[in-house]
C-alpha cells in the first residue's frame, strides 16, 4: 500500500502515518480464521519472511538458524485443493526462527474484540502461541 507515499502532510511531505499500521492490518488479515493460501502464495510469504536468514555466509539475519531448510507444513485442506492457512505462515516462521532454542509459549487477549470476527466463542479474541 505504501502508506508513507499515500498519506503525507501537505506542508512538508512527511508521512502522516507510519507503516506500522499496514503491518498490523496485514497481520490481522493473514491470521483471521478464513484466510487460506495456495501453495505458491504460502511459499512466497514464507520466503519473504525468511529471505534474510537464507544465506549462511552473510552476517545479516541475527537470530534464526541460517543455512537450514525451511520446513513447510502439510496443507490444512487437501480437497478440493491443497490450501494452507495464514496462521501456518506465522507458525512456520516462528519454527524456523526458534530452531535449536526453547519453544515460545504466549497467551494474551487481542486488541480487536472477538465479536468483530463472529462472536465471543469464535476463538479469535486471543493471541496464542504454543511451542
């Protein structure tokens, strides 16, 4: 969306809002319950998230295990077509980033109320990472 170029202050051309809002929107849209991706889209998102960790010879990348293969999980749906969820993208990235380290566990309420996604019992009102 390039919000930094779309929303600028008329007096000096500085961004009116930060890119962090785009990241939040993308995270919400990616991880909502009805987001499904085909194999090409799933692999593209995984590659974009982990491309900086792919080169074992560079000094970039910091924390992930560089030079190791990215493990692609099996699809959530097999028929009528193989589809992966957006949550599996996040899981795969976290799995790669924490390889060889203790697993991450986190549970917290979300800022977006669960009733925005179909009711309090939808399960969408919590952010949960287990191992």
